[in-house]
């Protein structure tokens, strides 16, 4: 099923030749690679860009695995730039290259290179992007498909479509599945992709606590929540954990794009209050799958 992400394509087209490196971020399995390597690639070809002036490299593929060495990757790209015309360089899973920040900065120094990168949440979380590329790039955060997009691609009346969307969410790869398979697919994503990413990235020492924090936030979407409240819940379940660890685990879940935070604003102090805050699931299907 083809899902054209019109809003993101429009933004990518507006940012051509400007905005520094275009950093495509978002929840894993949300369609970042397809957006860049297929949809935007086709847009460039349709606009008249020669095929050999679009360089696509997927560092998670067998074909390009040898290019994970940053020097080999740079030399490969450099060897394919043979004139002064504009080149579009797309690198998927950039975090698989060691010292990828130096690599990106080196490519940005080339006047005729327009650079686009994606990365998985395992080593390429939102906080990393803010730190490493501040002032030198533009982040494009890709979200699950909207209800409007969903309605365009399913053959259902609006009410039935809305109920399915609320239940199963908007991750593109789940839409083709039968209802009885979609929840299993989402549950497996949580276990073998999202949780594993956070554990590998942050070297989580208390995986059971991380799972429980995920459960508590999922069950209290839209309610005021703070680390102390969750810590008390953990203590009631005989889990010895402090508020600092809980706060870190909440941050990890948000950095992985699983939740978005809404902070309270102090009108008198003219600033945001850190806690308590409200948390909202990026995808309702994942939230429902986690709660069973």
C-alpha cells in the first residue's frame, strides 16, 4: 500500500539547497527510509535531476556494509561527484558509521552537495541531534500517518476508520495486516525494537523498571505525572528504585519518540514548570499494544 507523505515531501522540497544537513528523525518503522529513498528520490527524478547525481547509501544493507568505515564512505561519495553540478546525497542509518559527525561536517563543506541523513533511535536519538548539529542542520521529524492520510487509503466509512485508527494507530507497515495480526505486530515492535534500542543505547540496568515506567505512562496518557508518583508506584510493587532513575527512564522513552511531553506554563513566573507534566503517546496503537 502506497502512502504518499505530502507534508514531508513539501518540506523536503522547500529545504533543497538550504538548511544545512536535513536530518530525518522519528519513531522507528514510521517510514523515514521510504520517504527519503523512494518518495523524495522520485520527486528529484521528476524534477529533472539526473539519476547519477542522486547518491543513495544504506549502511544497514549488505551492499553498503563496507562503507561503515567513515573514510571509505567519504571517499566513495567523493568519487561519485565528478562535476560541479548539484548532487543529492542520502545516507540511511548514518549512526552505523563511526564518527559520523565528522563525516557529515566534511560533506557539508562541499558546495555542490545537498545532504540528507536518517538514523535509528538506537544511537541517533533526538537529544543527540540537538547537541551535535546545532545550527548546521534542519530536523524533519516524521510522525505516524495522520487520520486524514489513513482515511484516504482505507476503504471504510469515516466512523469505522476512526475506531480502527484509535485502536491500531498509524504505523505504515501495520495497515496492510489483518486486525488479529496488527496488535501482535505492534507488541513485537515494542519488545524487539523499541525497548531493545533504549536498553542498548542507555545500558539500562533495570529493564523491568523501564517496562513498568512504559506501562504507567501509557496508562496515564494526558494526566499529570511526575517521577515521584511513579517511584511510589514502583515501591508499592516492591521495586527498589529512586526518583532520579525513574526520571532518566522517562527521558529515554521520550527521546525514542515513544512519548511527547506537555509541560505546565507558569504565567506568573513566565516559564515552564518541569514537573508534573503530561505525556502523550506518539502512536495510539503502540500504547494499546503495551497495555494489552
